[in-house]
């Protein structure tokens, strides 16, 4: 058999990637949702697709998990071409949708056993797997109660436990922590880390920059139907302007003398705020403080701002940052 030069590397690459998409397109009517996107996710890594509401995240998940067909694109999941062998793809993956698959009328345990049946596990094996997962996800006490009474965090945990019944090597988690309280969100992050430690590949969508920052090996920002940027959190942070020290004054005279002396500072005359470019290092901070002392000027507030994914998001999409628990953006560090 002869293999053309052009196709050999691509085939090899697709084989080592758990998920790969090239030129993925999807429209609904005349609304273009995905305008030709490329993605690749190496095995055993966490990939995060980040984007605001309506960006097309769920559409990507539905396409890659065979629930919706793409208009165009070369797609491969678990080494199987989606167009050729969707059945094999389905066997390799688990999907936890944005909206829960949990049946509230039956108990957590019954939900698990139902999944075991769907995966054609022998009865005894099904019981064993269900018990193991209920234990692992801290649902033993709740297992005999109707799932309708579960908290949001418990429902998500049950949802993921159900996804794991078939032992998938690739898992899609569509906004797994949206609407969860901070504690349940941290529990969920722990679950994702455990999955990856087991060698599972996780494709995670989120609106939360800090979540992508926390979990993902690689992040792609989806905006306007295209991938606006792709890379590690560190790489993405490098594309935005560096950090700064922010000085806020209440005395307009202090503000004016500081502003005229610190020429490189960006001024906000209304708020009496100066922003000085800074790497946030101790040395740079000390020099700012020393200078203020020497000039006999007292700033009422000094905060250090290092670039985070919020800045990246803003720089790339120019749109407001999605809700993130009303945390203040400026953190004193
Ligand atoms: N079945 C559908 N029919 C028509 N439009 C849809 C359908 N599914 C999604 N859309 C539209 O596609 C866009 C992307 O939706 P979605 O993938 O759900 O975004 P996200 O998950 O990022 O919030 C939205 O404008 C949505 O209204
Ligand atoms: Mg969605």
C-alpha cells in the first residue's frame, strides 16, 4: 500500500489525538454558529472550550458526541471518523449534558442501574459498578432517595457517575459547574482531576475563566463562530498587556502630584486612580511605596493586578466578562 506524503502525518496525528476537528461548520437556518473551527485534544488531557452564552459550546459537544450532524468538517473522536463510524464513537465516549439526564422520579441507585442496563452490563456487574460509583461520588446516603430531592451539586455528581458507568475513555462535560455553589464547584473540579489522573480525556465547556485556568491543559476561546485564541492558560495570558499596580487617592492634590511625577502611569482623573505598569514583584512594589513615602504622598488604596483570563477574554472578544460569582476583579495580592 502506498500512502501519500500529505496524508501520512495527518493520519498519524489523528491517531494520537483523542479528539480532532478540522474545518467544523454548523448553521441553523441562516445563522452560522460554527464558522470553520479546528480543535485537537491529546489523550489524557483536559481541554476547555470557553465562551459566553450562545457562543456554540453545546453545539460543538453535540456534534462531537454524534447527537447533531455537522454541515462540514473532518471529525475524529477516539480514533474513529465521525462520518464513517459514529457507533464506535458512541461506544468510546461519555457525555454529561448541560441539562441533567437524571430522572428525578426514581432514586439515585435506580438511575445508576438504568445506565448499567443501557450498557448491557450483566446484573451483578451492574450492581457492583453502581455501588462503586455511588461510593466514589459520595452518594451512598442519598442512593435510596428519589433524585428529585437532591441538591444541584448532588444531581451533577450523579449525572457524572451515570456517565462513567460504561467506563468511557473520553468524557464531554458541558458546563458542569454552571449554577453550582463554590463548594460543589470545587468538588466537581476534584472529580475532573481524578478522571484525568485515571488517563481519561476530558472535554469541558465553561463560561468561567477561572475554571478553565484551574483545570485545563489547553483552552480555546470560542467567539463569533470562530476560535479566537487557543493555548495553555499561561500562553493566553501572555497575549494581553502585562499587570499593573493601581493607586487610588481621595485627596485630589495628592493625586495630581503623584500623576505628574509618575509619568508612565495611566490616569483616571475622575476616579483619582493611577495605573502603573508592573510585574507585581516585591522589588517593583517596594520602589512604588518608597517613592510615595519620599514624596510624602499617601495613596488610599494600592492593589496589584496580574493579568488573568478575564483580561484575555476581554482582549479577545471585546465583550463583558461572563458572570463569575461577583468576585472583585482587582485582588490585593
Ligand atoms: N436546535 C437549534 N436550532 C436553532 N438554533 C440553535 C439550535 N441549537 C442552538 N442554536 C443556536 O446556536 C447558537 C449556539 O448555541 P449553543 O451551542 O447552545 O451555545 P452555548 O452552549 O455556547 O451557550 C445559539 O444562538 C442558539 O440559539
Ligand atoms: Mg451550552
